[in-house]
């Protein structure tokens, strides 16, 4: 009988239990849900019914209170949830609080504080360097191997999976054009990334060391950093990306707690340069994750991106982001940067997959240099879990709608 | 008898009435205050006592509800406040709700949503270009005269005037160094700017036109965008400033409503390039403000920065920031960029004032290439007001404390 009886090997089985926020049809009330198979558990209601002390963290319209509660609470709540959905004695009590995923509306799972995006894939950085600076001696900038390059993005335009993305308009100027022109972007792209959410804040003026990563970061999720390459190319010197990125960033509705990914941890690629002590993770637990991200356009596979190839880890990014004393807040989101592997079909952006439009993708519904109106882009992913069972990451999907 | 009897010509007289948030000694309760001379009026308490419908907007711990209420409410509240502090019949009722400024604690006046920083002074951009790219044919990048260059900063480290600023640590690398070194910044700088706060949000996917500036932006204030030039120089290619700026941004405790600055409006400098229609302000009201910002270090004047020389206006910045469909939220903050005038003593950063340290300032307490621990930097400003009376802007001050 569903929902307890998720099929053996389901990537959203009781070993996973990602968190989201949902509402029921006809209701504006949002509350924390936990995904099990193709159902969602109203976690706060279940906690109430079971007399659990965690009801106050779970019967809330965002994940922020749970995020702020800290690592011990995260483990305790996860242990309790695991019991509620696996111990037969709880079944009768808990079952009424499951709802089919198809019947609920999923919302942005947490209130985004600051949003930072990194640039941590060496393959991606080298591809971009070769495309945009073909004459440079090195496709990487001189700082790339010394620090995880990042910048702040726009928190207010982070949207949940399923939200339509309006094609942005803006200025663009090809090098040979005498002046910029204005109009809808003609080079709308994706960036397949993994996002991380901070739970526990830190004090301004104090760095957060590498070793404190698991005390601050609650979980991860798929992220699509939509990018208008033509707008970006004209605006980004000298202060970085702005309108080419700020129109929309899509995130999954499901946050996978780091506690569900212990079997997925892997060492990052061998370091080619000595790292300054605050970034030296040689004495730390493995900082990478063996996630494989599949990118589809209108249901057609276009890429499979190996997150294990990322040069900089989430722990290094956190340490770098705070080493100047910048504080963390509950709900801070940081993206890994585009995930691109070493081979052609492992690239996380159309910029790379089509080599800036030179080699369009041949899809069953036509060629694609960049995205067309109506295109639906979906990222999905899985990681190795316990006993050979996969841990599924909640997909992130979005449809391009015409410029307004 | 104070506080109604502010001296004739006081820059914080009843023609000004900036808004802030304060608490009384021994109390954690924050509420909206309005400055009159050297007193602050508990605006919510006064509204209650007078039976005003605006009590619900004013008896709040941040300005956000007032910001969100919109332009008609802003005007109505301002008109009511003006009456409360000028009409003799209200005096007895209102007077108990005034507190000496020296007795209250001032707080961050609004919850910052997104923070964007622009680069709108042509003098500043040319100075920076000459310092960092001395061999370039043009000290401005090719896009500079076509769009207001901007980038997102860190909202979570915006602090109110008076907050100490911890010297940031980070990586730096001089061109001749074989590898980066780590340590406290040795080129800690300021940027004298004006900040603008958005009240009324906008919808994602819709641009906000130039003409809607006054419908969305509530007011302005002084802002010090602390900058570690050594960290910034090493990190900023290709994605822009990050840790060189994200450690702290100081804002005034007092937000001056745009309604108080009607007499200060001036036309921006003549445009040297045709503007795309969404930035063309030739048919709009004058978009500049005649603000004069004084910068002091430890009480010694080092610069007077004329805001009227800014090439890009706040209305143009708003239109640009949203032209790609990026939405606005209540509490969005955007900075003008460093305000530098055409002459040597009108520059808004030490980078420019000392020409990257080459020509240190001679202050009574010693030479300054960049900031030393213990230095107190203060920005203050005024604008022309009605009948020749100045409109004072609340100062923004901060002391540099040693790296932690």
C-alpha cells in the first residue's frame, strides 16, 4: 500500500527524504513537506500527531527555521522522519499526512538571503576561456587555481522549479557593430549547477574554516543559472555579470540534506597548485560529491555532467566566501558554477555544447544553438547511496516564454 | 523650548524629516523614528496619540512596511508628520514622544533585500581606468557611456553607521609576486556613495520604465562601500568584485525621502552618446541631485564630492536594473558608485585621492595612503532645500578595527 511501499531501489526512498515546501489544492497555506517516492509527507502535521518536539520546526511555511536549528537538530529530525516512514507502528498515524506529489503545489523551499555563484569547474572555465579569449596563453585566468572565483547574484529572482522564465531583453553589441542594439536576448543559455544552502549563520568579522562546513551547510539541490550570453558579453567588463544573469535563477523544490549523501562523497581532482592554508583541504573529509546531472531540452538528453570533476569543493567555497569576515545568514545560497566534465557531451551549458553556437545541437525537434521560446529545460541528477541504491535529486525545470 | 524650536536654518528642520529606526536605553524594542534637529520623534507613538491611521505603518521595527505602502502613502505620512511637528495645537500631544538623539540607539533602518552597486561617476571611472590600465587607449571601457555598469553586492553585510569595520583578510598578489600571499588587507579604502532604497516591488519579467522611478524609490542616504583594493585587484577578473567588497557596507541611519529633495534636483551632465530609448531621460524631470558629500578621516576633511556630476542617474539605474525583467523587492538597495568630481580634492576614494598610494594624504595625524587601524571615516552631506535652507543627510561613519 502506498506511500510506505515505495519500490525497492526508488531513488526517493527512505534513505533520501529531501525537504520542500508545499500547499494543497485550494489552500494558500504552505508547510514543510518531505518527499517519499511520489508522495509528500506533511511533516509538521505528522510531527504534531506523533507528539514530536520538532513540530515547531516543521509546521512552517519555509525551511528557514529548520535550517537555522543547526546540525544536531538536522540529524535528530532526520532520524525521527526516518522512523516515522519506516517503523510499522507509526504507519496508521502517519499515513493520512501523505499526499500524492501530483496533487500538491511546490514552492520556493527557503527564503533566499544572499546568493553567490562560483565558477569551480576547470573544464568549464577552460572552455569559456578558449571561446572568449582564443589568443590567451592560458585559458584560465591567473587567479583560477588559487581561489574559487565567485560573485554575488540576485536573490530576488530565484524561482522554484516549474516557474516559466521570460526571455530577457537588454543591450548587446557584436565587436563589429558601431553601437549596441536593444532587444530580446538571442543567446539564451542554461548553466547546470548544484546549489548549497546555509543553515547556521556566522558573525561578521569572523572567517568560517573549512572544517566547519557541515556545521553551517544544510543541504544541496540542482540549480539552473539561466544566462543571456549576448547581454553578458557586452556588460561584464569590468564588474562582472549583471543583467545577463539576474533575470532568473531556477532551483529545485527539493533540498537534499547533506546527511543523505555520505556515500556520495569523493575526493576532488588532484590539486595542481599549492593552496593557502585556509583552502587546503588535504586533511579534511572528501569534499566532492559524485553527482551525475542530466540535462534535457524538451525531453531530449543533451548532456550528462559529472559533479565529481569540480576543482573547488563546497567547503572551500564556504571558507573562501567568509575569509574576509563576510557573515553568513540562514538561507544564504551558493551555486557551484556550471558543471562541465572533460568530454563534449558532459558540458553544462549550450555555450560549451555548441561552442558558442558554431556547432548547433541536432535535436529531434530541430537544431539548437541557444534556447528557443517554448523550450523546456530540465536538470535531474542522482548520487550513489547506501547499499547501491541511488539518491535522487529533485529535478529543476523551466520553460522559456517570449520576451514581454 | 526644544524640540519644536529647532534653530532657523537647521539642516534637519521640519523641511527634512528623514526616517530611521531607534530604540531607547535598556529596551530591545525598535521603532520608526523621524529626526528633527537633534531629536528623534517616536513616530508610531505620536501617530497613536493623535489617532492617526498611519500608526500601523510607523509603530514597526523597520521601515519596510512604510516603504511598501507606496507613493501616495509616503506623501500622506510626510504631510501628517510635518503637521505634527509644526502646528502648535499638536505640540502638547507630540512633545512627550521626542527623545534626544544622544540618548537613543540607531539601527539599520530597513531590511535589505538585494544590494546592487553602480559605477556612475565618469571622473571615478576614468581615474580608475588610468590607474589600473595606464596603457589603454581610453580610460573608459567601451560599454561605459551606453549603460550604467553595476553588479550585485552582499546584502547580509550592510551595517548601520557607527558599526566598527573589521579589516578584512584575503589573498593578494602583486604582478611580480610568484604566488598570492594571505593576510590582512594593506590597501583598505572607502567609496563615498549615495544609496537608494526601493519601496514598491515590481513583477518578474516586466521592466520598470524611467518614468516610474518616483513610484518605486522611496529615498536616499549616504553609503560607504568599504573596499580592499589588494584583495579586489587579484580576484576581480573575470567575474567582478567579491571579497574585496563583501566584508562590510555602511549606510546612514537616516533615509531622506525623495519628497524632501525637490529643490535639489538638477540635470545630469550633458550626454556625449545617444542613449537607447529605455535610458533616454531627455523628456524626464531632472534626474540628478545637487548633493555635496564631505569625507573626513579622524575629523580631518579629505574630500568634497559633488553628486551632481554623476553621469548616470538613479532613475536610469533603476530602469537598467530591471530592463531584463529582474523584479524589485521592498528593501532593494542600490548604490550610485563612488562620487568623484573633476578636481583632485573632489574624489570619493583614497585610491583616487592618493593615486593608488603614490601621493599619500598629509593629515595632521600622519600620512595616509590607505586606511590604518583606528581610523574613523565619516561621510556627511547636504543639498539645497526650500528657501535657501539646506537639507542635511544623515552621516555615515565607521571605525576600522584590526583584523581578527
